[in-house]
């Protein structure tokens, strides 16, 4: 994800993000979060990188498949606090 999303703030979410703090769960994909304002740019970059769109998320965002068939959910954050992430 670093290549296609270079310059756009994003973070890993869900099971992959919690691996360090609790027992690992069997997960079949990757969930990332981006700011809503970056959503269209993220979609363009994923398409340019060969990702295939799968559908829209009911919580805001979209589902994708990487060229190697890994599922990726891109959650678009809409709350005022989203830009206040650490780091």
C-alpha cells in the first residue's frame, strides 16, 4: 500500500492493526482508513496500481482486490477527530 498511497495519510485498521496487542485472528484481507477528503484520490491511485473495485462499504469507503487477489477495504473517515491521528 505504501507505493500507491504515497503522500496520502492512511492507517491499518481491524485485525491486522491489533496483532501486536491481542491473539492473532485469521483474517483474509486488509482494512485501511483514509480521510474522506482523500477518498477519490485513493480510488484513482488504486485503479492505476491495478487494483479491482469490488463495491461500496455501507460505512463509507470501498472494497478492492489487489492484483494478487488480496481483499482490501478502504474506510473513509468522516468525523472531526480523524485528522488528529498520532504520528
